[in-house]
């Protein structure tokens, strides 16, 4: 049975590869990108390569939380249900470090955007059985500091990225605990995959991008992972593993969620 799947950050890299793989199996795919022209071109490319016309997309700059909220509203206006949400969009290097809201851009794109989008779309996810949210974590995880989270402290690129990915993982575990209708999995798709983001950040890669796309596909639709929730998949090892110790600390998770909601409320978008 075809599944309705939304994949963020899917105009290149493992997001695009995952979309292509799912499209070839006849699933209904909704891509996302920040550039309307590029998104339109990728939608056409996926349609032609897969022979699947059930491909569409949504535009939003994930560094702008207002645009994320608008995208969520557009999705809810167009779709009646979602089977799989893959929060793949991410950023490491950037020409700017802060968003217009004063947030570190890595926290905005890697953590706040999927937090806002997923919570807004949860009613659509709850309408179906065996629905899943796949959150793109990383092997790089570092203790989340309040100053980095709210944008008040200066943090280097690598540290901000690692903190944002741990924040995403901590929230993933919390979201899994708060409800039992939607499965939530955080995944490290693989270290230094052959993607544009990795090339810009490190200038080298260790593994093909397909390694990441394949695990996103499997976690998203394979019956092998049916009913599994609140776990961290480490694709460097090829199995479920252990995330940073903070991801299992209920007090730290509660503090993170409280501070996250406080920040979003102050942005007047929550």
C-alpha cells in the first residue's frame, strides 16, 4: 500500500535519494526545499525517473521559523493524512551564523524547525496506523547549553551543530514517551556521507550517500521497524545504539523542552 511521505531537505543529498527510492515504489512523496525553482526541477526529475506522478512539494526556508509554520499550514490544507515524516533538512556551514530571530542558524534548521513542523503535523500523523517520524540526528552530539539554544552565546560551528543534533535526539525520545500512536526514531544516517553539506564542511567523505538514503527508506517504510519507537539508530554500526548520555536524562530533557517552548513562545509562532 502506498504511503504519504513528507521529506524535508529533499532537493539534494540523501533526502533526494530517499525520495527517489520511495517514488519508484509508488509512494506519494512530498518534497521540501527553500528554493522554488530548484524544488520544481527536482519534483519533475523524480517524476520522470520514477514514472510516478504522485510527487509534489512545499517551499520554506527552515532558518525562518515563521516560514516553517506557514509550510505546516500549507501541508494541512493540502493533505488529510501523513504516514511518514522524515525530518532530513540540516545545515552545518552557513554564510550567516544567526537567523533574523537571533537564533543560531544550526539550532534553527536542525532542531527548532523539525520541532515546530512535527508538532503542527501531528494530527495528520495520528490519523493512520503505523505512522512514523524519522529525525536526522548525527554521531556528533554535545551537551545542550542554554546560551547556544537561545542564541545568546557565541558557539563555534561544530559545537552548535553537535548541540543541535543532541537537542533533536532528546526531543525525539521525549515525543516517543508522550504518546503511543506515532513511532519516533532518531537516526545517525552515517558519518561523512558523500553529500554537499559534508563536502562543504570537510572536503572529503567516508561513505556513499546511498548508505544514508537506504536507512531512511528502511526506517520509514520497512515492516522490520514496525512499532519501534523512542530509539536511536546508529548507521555507522548498522543497528540501534546508544545516543549521548544526556538523551536519557529526564531532568535535562524536561529543561530542554521547557526552554524550547519558552523561546518559541517569545517568537510568537508557537
